[in-house]
């Protein structure tokens, strides 16, 4: 599906990976998190290689630097919202329960869900589940945060709230963000740089302004949403 | 050409089945290896024992009572042809302890808890919850599979013993209360006929069946296909496969245990 993706993500900024459906954006995201192995090549976080991190300890160290908001939040159905957000901290076994409690409530406050901690994922809306997913992804203060189609399944207002939340948390936490999305132009409000994936390769890359001004039929067709052009589905 | 294609498809199908068989065993070995290494998640194991064991109690007790009752009825009417109704107690007890207790308990628990395990893990897979665990460097085998398989192995012999007890009680009530057997004869003949090796062989079977259904249920859920259809197929396959394997294993275990103990 991917054939020679080479991408450098700028530290402290958010990069959007865009492209038509089925071009491998989510696959790329899963390779970046180590959920899928790449047939060849490597992923580096700073100077640390993902493929060479085979031991449990090395893998935990890398994973501690990455947080991910999945497309449907991927919350654990059998745990309450509080326990979902607390889960990564409890697994690390570094903090006492009191300290975990403070952190969890702070993050729930940040995403506007204080008061919902005893609810279960099945009892709340998809927008609230995404907020919980964001709080869970942020709870370990990761250096890198990945967003897989953060607005999928949301109405425009809720989607806008999620994007505003991403901007606010990025401003306060300073993480490096990677957002996978096919929603233009909404995704431009959360990213500094854009990379377009098509036919397994990065076909275009640059800041939002550079991307929109590119003299590329592929980019123009994708941005305009035309059905005719070099992009064939 | 058509013949070549047919032969090719037979070959491909055979390779696929053998590969799946191998992957199933690798799954078990990996889970058992991780079960013995720390960290141990006792709270998760206890949760699963509650889910698999405690929540199966009512169905086990109900089925046990009526199984014992039916055994008593059948035994009395068969043994009366030989003037041997005094041996109804041993017939009921030995049938339950050696055979029906482990097998019926396994089939009931498999139908109830095994299907629930497969469905739960399948839904976790298709909603990316397992991926979420991995992204947090939590090993899904250790977190999800090990507690369920250990809980299956621990719960089954306990449930089997309960099944046997209520079954014998059911047989006693029907035999003595309805069919006119002597209570003293029922109990004394039963006590003298049931040996330690009968109980041990029944419990060995129950442990093996517990491992079998929990292993197959976990494997099917963990490897289910996409969407609701995938979960549906995995759940059905888990229950059917586990049931068939339990019955096949029962034959081989009975043969082996008979050689060892009798």
C-alpha cells in the first residue's frame, strides 16, 4: 500500500497527512506507532529507531513518548471514563493513586468532561468519547500525539470543538502533532504543514499556504474535490 | 486446466488449514509462557473467574440437578430389569463424576462464557481497543488472554464439582423421593463405589476442557474478521469448535485415564 514514504515531521508543530480515502494514511499512522510493521525502512523518533526497539523495555520507552487518538476513540468499554483516562498512568506504576487522581481530573477538566468520570463509553456521545480519548492520549504528557481522522462521525459543530481542543492542548503541551484526515479545509486550522499521500507516496508537502499554492493537478483536484483529474478512485 | 485449478484450491485450502492449526498452537504456547512470567495481574484473573465461574453457577446448578434426576430415572428403569436398583446410587454418581459432570459443565460454560469471551475480544479488535493497548505498550496477550485462560482452567474443576454435587442430590431426590429407593442403600452403595481415582480423572478432564474452551474462544476473538459479521462468525466458530474438540478430547482422555487409573 505504501511504496517509499519519506517524511520528516517538524518538532513542536502539527503536520496533517491528507489524501483520498484508501491511500494508506491510517496504515502510515499505525506504522508510526509500531502497530504495523513496515516491510522495509524505519521510523525514527529523534535518533531512536522504532524497528530496533524489540525488547519490552525499549518498546515501553518509545510508547511513553507517543499518544494516539484513534478514529473512534478506542475506549475500553468495560472501564469508566475515569478508569480509561487513568489507565496509561496505572500501567506505568510510577504515580500513587492520589497523584493519578489529580492528573485524571485535570485532563478531564481540560477537555470539558469533569463530572462525567463515572459514566461508561457506551453511555456518552461519540464527541464525548473523542474528548476522553484525547484526555487519555495526553495523560502521559507525550512528546508526539497522533490523530486518526479526529472528526470522523462528528457533526460540524462538535468537529470544530475537537479541532479547537487540539489547538488549545497543543499550545499548552507543545507536543508534535500528526493529524490524518481527508477533510479539507477544516484540517488546515490545526496544522502548520501538510503532506499529501497518494498511490503510496508523498506527492506534495509544505506549509498550508505553500500546499494550497502548489502548481499540481493532483493537489488542485483533491483540494477542490473534483471527480475528474489524475486522482482515480 | 479446470482440474489443475481444483487441485490447486485443495492444496491452498490444506495449507491454509495447517497454517491456522499451527497459529492456534503458537497462540497457546505464547499465552502460557506469558502466564508464568511476571507481572501477574491477579485482579484481572479474579474478575474473569467471576465472569466465567460465578456467573455460570446458576446454569450449572440447574443443568446438574436435572441431569442427576434423569440419570436416576434411567438407571432405575434399566437396573430394574436385572433386579439391581440398589446400584442406582453408584450409577448416578459414577456417570456424573467420571463423565457427564466434566463434559456437560464444559459444554454449558463454553456456550455461555466461551461465546462471551469471543464476542468481547472480537469487538475489542474491530473497535481498535486492542490496538490502543499496544499503543500504550500493554501486551494484549498478557492483559486479555492470560487472565481468561487461567480463569477457565481454575473455574472449570470447581464448577464440575458443584455440578457433580447437585447432580447427585438431584438423583437422590428423584430416586428416593419419587422412585421409592432406599436412601440408606443409595448413599452407602454410592460411597463404596466411588473411588479417589474417579474424582481425579473427572477433575483432570475438567481442567483440560477449561483450557480448551478458553484457549479456542480467546484465539477466535483475537483473530476475528471485520465488522459485526466477523464477530458473529468468530463467536459461532468458537462455540462449535470448542464443543467438538471437547467431545473428541473426552474420548482420548477417557482412554488414557482408564489405562492409567483402572
